[in-house]
C-alpha cells in the first residue's frame, strides 16, 4: 500500500503542492494588507474645502473671540490661584488659542502667505493680551505660595513635546474628517494646555520671577510649534491643494518664503525636541544613580540632591561624613558605568560633612530624649498626685453632702419636736437646741447637747422646775440622746 502511495507522488505534484502553499500565504498577506489599509486609511473620509474653511474661520481675533479669551485667562488664573485642576481644565476648553496655531500650520502646508500673516498677527495679539490680563490678575491677587498647578508649567520635559505633537496629529485628523469630532478637539485642548502656561508666565511677570516666565513661555512655544508641525504633516499627507496665485512668479516667491519659514520653524522644533529629550534622559539617569549608588547603601544618609541644569552640577548633601575616597568612587561610577552614559558631562559635588557636628547632634538628641523621659516621669508623678487629690476632694464632697443631709434631717426632726413641745407645755415661749463645746480641765474637749427654754415669766420656779425635768426626759427620748442639759433663758 505504501509503495502505491509513493508511486502516486510525482515531482510535478510536489511542485504544485508547494505552489499552492505559496499562493495561499500570498493571499493571506494580501487580505491582511487590505484590512490594515481599510482600517487606517482616512483619505476617503476627508473634506478638504470644509477643513480649510473651518480653520480659517477660527483664525480671526475680534469681537466675541477677544472677550472669550479674556474670560478664559481669568478663569485659568483663578484656577492657578486656587490650585484647582478642574477650573484650569475649564479654561482650556473655552480658550480660542488653537485657531491661529492651526492656521500657521495650514499656511505652511498650503503655501498660503495671507493666512500665515493673519494667523501670526492674531496669535501674537492673543499672547500679548493673555500675558497682560494674567499679569494684572496676579499683581492684584498674588498667590501666598507656589502650588502644584503653577510648578507643573515652568519646567517642560519630553512628555510635553510628545503630548503637543500627538495631540496636534489627533486634532488635525479630527478636523479633516467629514463631520468634525468635537470630543477630540476638546480632548486635545485639555491635553496640550495652551492657556495655563501663558497665565503662569503672567504670574512670573507679576512676581518678578523670570525663571517662571521663561519656563512657562518655553512650554507654550513647544506646544505651539509641535501642534503647527502636526497640522503641516497631516495636510501634506492628505494632499491638500496648494493655494493658487495669479501669476507663476508670485506663486514661486511665496513658495520659497513658505519653505524658508517652514525650515526656520523646523530647526528650533528639532533642536527643542533633542534638548528636552536629553534633559529628560539626564533627569532619569540621576534618579537611577541616586537609587542604585546612594539609597541602596545604608551607610549614606542623603538629605537632598539638587541638580543645576545650567551648570550641569549634581550636589549631594549628606547628613553623615563622606570620605574623599567614597566621593571619588561615586564620581568614577558616574563616569564609567554604562547605565549613566548621559551623566558624563555632569559634575558631582559632595557637600562636606563634619563628624563632630554629627556627634554633637546625636548627643543633643540623646540628651533631649533623656530630658523628655524625665519630664514624662514628673508628669506621671503629678498625675498620680492629682488623682489622689481628686479622690480626697470627692470624699470631702461626699462627707459635706452627708453632713448637710444629716443637718437637714435634724432640722426637720427639731421642727416637729418644737411643735409637740409647745402643745405639751403651753407655757413655753421659745425653745432652742445646739451642740456646745465644753471642757473641764481645759485640755479635753467634749460636745454636749443643750436645750434652751424660755418660760412664761408669770410662772413661779416651783412650777417650772418639775416641768423642766419632764421636758428634759421627753426631749431625750424624742431626740435619742443619752444626755441633755436644759438651760433656762430669761
């Protein structure tokens, strides 16, 4: 059976089978290619005339647009003042700054010198008005301290460049689509953040902080250049028609001007990208260097590590002493380790540390801890004394309350007895009762109960004496007393 199968497989059938496999693979690749083209090709969905008209319509700066810009400036400034991200985002959405920037990119792509002039004039006017308005706001309503919303707009990095470029690409793709995608436009307005840097620059002018001013204007310039660049690239990719002029000489002259200006803009854009990218690489490697060489070593007590970009100096400030050998070792690792290839031009400076100062600080720390412990012991003793006094006071309060209660009960009892005494002995005019201190030898003191009685003056002594004896016996019984003295009041 196997021999019959081998006989049926001829060289021609093997070649045909291989060819079929190749054809199937080629067909699969063509299908994938066709799918990807249909997925990413947006040329058929482009409206050239509507896109050009829409961009030109957003370029003019007058009337309502001027007021909208002023209101956006004040909203953004208030958001920066209050450190409110939500308010700053609202200012980005209503800001009309995007129109002239797209106009600049379109004018280069279409060789439209008139649109370029209008866009440049309107953008310059918008920038000047925004700086003036934000300057006035922060001059009269100064911030008490710099906050995160401000500091995030004074030191651009590579991410800002990428956000501006890809945001500009997304914006122009949305602009050229039939039926503009409004959500994309709003998203790009938030992502690229054109208004906050201008307000931050105005804040820098109001505070006299020119590093803030130039840093914020640098960020705004990055956003402007790369949004315009993205506009230029998208319109060129979609083969938008060039602007038509009356004669060939004028068209050629304007084309030359547009080319020169475009190259002039591209050069700083490329330079900016490279500069910001290198700065970002340096910052990243500094972070890695500190993590690997400093933080991982428990013998190093790093306090801070400021980096000066102008002088390219990394200063490491240690809390403990770092020897000269250790300092040289750190410098060598920074220069020779391939992980820090962008730090070769960075100079490392280690702040001198004093072991004596460290020891003094440590000793002072220990002394303060001992003083604190001693204070805690004193406080604990005082708390115990206070607790004892509180118990004593509580006990005295209880005794006072009981004495008052007993006195009150005796007063109630004496009131009843006095009434009964008057009923039994009608000749009594006054009756009193008290405990009297008494001493015979002037050393020992006793307390004796004494009842004071005032009889009717008309009664003779022969009648009063037996009545007093009866009264004394009765009072002793009623008041539960062992002894009672009667004092006659005249």
